C-alpha cells in the first residue's frame, strides 16, 4: 500500500511565525497565553493567545496587499506560503489544497466589518487561498468542530490513497473573535486564568488563534528531518451527546483502537500521546477514562493548550506539528499548567521536559457533535 | 422523495411548517428534534427516512457519515451574532451556539441511530460528487465502515436542500460520479 508522510510545516502563532521558533519557545516553557480585558471582545476579562493584527499586516504587506484580505486569510496565506516555498513543489493537477477551520471569517458578520458578508462562506475562504497561490484544484474545506485539524490529515491521506492527489497542502486556522468568546462563555467553559489541563484545579478553556500548515505527500524523497509517516487514523462518534463528552470516552476509545489496528500496532508501542486536554472538567475526565480503557495510563502524555490555548480548527494540526518536532528532538515537552492529577484514572502527564528516544506518537482530538479523531505517526529518521 | 418516488409534499413555503409537517407525516417521534436548529432538522429527517428502512441494530451500527454543503452553519451563526451584536441586548445562548458548527447534525443522527462511526463535514462551493465518492470508497476499501451515508445538506437564508444516498458494497446502482450526479439532478 502507498505510504503517506507529513513533510514541511509551519506554525504562525503568538510564539513565533515559524515552527522552529515556536517549538524553541515551548522547549523554554514560554506560553503565548495572556490576560485580556477588552469589552469589545467579551464583557469580562479573559485569557487567550492572540496575534497582533498589525504584526500580521506588516508581514503580509511584504507578499501582497493586506487591505484586500481578512486577518484570517492573511494568517493562512503567510503560513501556507512558507510551506509551499520550502517544499518547492509545483502546484500542478496532482496537488490538492485542504483548509481546516471551524468558523473561518466569522468576524465579517460584525456590523463594523470592512468586508462583505459573502466572505463568511467557507468556500469563499477556500477560493481566496486557492487563487492567491494559483492552485489548479479547487480548495476543499473541512469543518468538523475541534477535530478538524487532525481530521484534515486523515482526509489528505485518504485522497492520496485513492489516487486523486500525490501531494496535499493543508492550512488550518481560526480566530479569537467576539463570536467564539461569547459562545464558549455562555457554556461557562472559559477560564480567566491560564488553563491547567488534567490538573485538579483546572477551571476551563482558554481560546487561541494560530495558523498551521503542512504538506502531506506520498513521496518519501526530499523530506525534512522532522517528517513523520502516517501509520493509522480513525474518527469515531460518541453517539451520546452533541455538546458533552461521553462519560465512557466511547468515541475516543474506538478511534484509538481503530487507528492502532490500521497501524498494526499495540497500545504499548506508542511512545508519546499528544492529547486534546482542553482543561474543562468533563473533557479531561473523559480522556482519562478512554486512555485507561485502552491500557495507556503509563504512556507519557501532554496537552499543548497551556501554550496556545484551544485553537479550534487548527489545534489538531498545530499539535501534530509540535509532536513531529518533539520526536525529532527526542524530548517530551511538559504539559504546561499541570501540577497535580485531577482526573479519576491514572495518567502519565509530562511534568517537565524529559529527554527520551521517541519513534512513534499518537495525536487525539475530541469535539462538539461527539466527534473524536486519532492519528498515529512514526518518525522517518530510523 | 425516496428513490425517485415522492413520499411527502407540502406546498408550505415556510421551512418551520414544512419540516414539522414532514416530521408528523413520517411519525418520527423524537422529542429532541424540536431543540435542533434548521440545518440539523433537515439533515436529521432526511437521514432518518433512509436509515429507517435499513433494519438497524439498536445497540450500535457502523455507517459512516460524509456530509457537505455550501453555507456551513451560517443560518444559525447569524442568529448567534445577532444575540451579541449590541451591548444592550447581549444574550448569547449555549442552545444556539452549539449549532454554530455544521457537523452537529452528524452528532444528532449518530445519537439517534447509535452510529459510532466515521464523521466528516466538507464545505464545497457546489455539490461535489467526485470528492464524496472518493472519500466513501476509501472508507469502504479500508474497512473502516460497512456502509456510508453521503450527501449534501444545505440551509441558507432563502433556500434549503437535502440530498442523501447510502453506499454499500452491493446494490443496483453503481457508485460512480455520473450516477451520483444523475440522482442529485433529479432533485
């Protein structure tokens, strides 16, 4: 069977505008989360990881006219451009474009927006990115709640295996907007302090904005040192509740099982888990139950939400990129915000950066609508 | 309309009346239906009509859902935006906000029919038979699923449309883009 790899990659976030800088900051324990008191976004103080619009605009003006693009479009284009440029792949008929986002340009619905409402259609966002780079194929947008970013990797792999494309560029992103903040706040899911995934004092989510992009390819040639092979993947629904995670972690349990089966691996062959860990009481408990049922309590695990917040449609792709660099460097990064376990099952949450020989990792995500996605990766150096 | 035969029609142009009449006609009897937003009501009822005749297991079923549309959840997004636009009338509601994701309708269908299966929601500019077909083929070929419920469920300000079809390893109509487009165009 054809093999698929995640190759060149970029992260554009408050911790830096390229993967190396961002990962370097994570390795130093630096978080992009800050406290904000901005009534134009939320009537009460909140904590989030945001990127200055001015900074993005200045960077974008080097490659285009920023006034013609929304903040999210500028972020996605800047991020994707770095991946396209370094990969040096001509954008012909065999190259696909996937965009992962939950809300896209939702801020254009605000009455003082400079852009027409039509820009809120995700297919318009797709066209904007496609036309900027002159992709030959129509952009495909995936909008599947908080699993979108990691599901996009599955989708790229599946289209490559069906022979539709040889290479697929994925770009993903969401903004911290009034729309999103007010919604999560109405669920009383936001923490005004930096989030503490899996910790006994966890209070809830912080939101974050990033753009993250990768190249998924069927070619084992010309891979960067952090490239990984995609060994197995699956998405399973909880069939339980649209906004609350399953008490038994059913969908997550099944998705990891199915991904392991495809990878032809057992749970104890996973060296590291990059989990979802939103720091809400229910989500983290659900994950603990699912990983316990899988017999994975001892596998070192972190949530990266303490560095970036929950970056919605980008989170799964962002966290996969960090995972790739983590196994390339053979370092387990600390799960920022965690100090004492606050779930009912044992978990091996990474307290401090720890050197360890790493060959494989599992990325998981769970989201509204009861969806759960798991993907297993292996480094390409050995 | 199922397999080309009209099973229910209603001249009522108002969506809320139409869908309620269809719900009654189909004897759906599922109180959660009334909490759903319009996109979910449309997707749920369309899926229920098809899955009803499938003799599903009460415990669990492995039927993947691959849905797509153009307007994502914009119809409900506008409603949430209206609830936060003005400081004086700032009342965001979790019951509305949860539906500001297009894939929530996949969750609704999965809950009713106990589908612990693959889910994905794509946004296309127009109905895109090719990508649905390829993706369904991959899920069947890799044995991630036994059947796939595919289609297009779109709800926007002034229009709505639902077209779903079930794909399995054996059947009368071949699973290719020509046939999918032919069926879509009957609508």
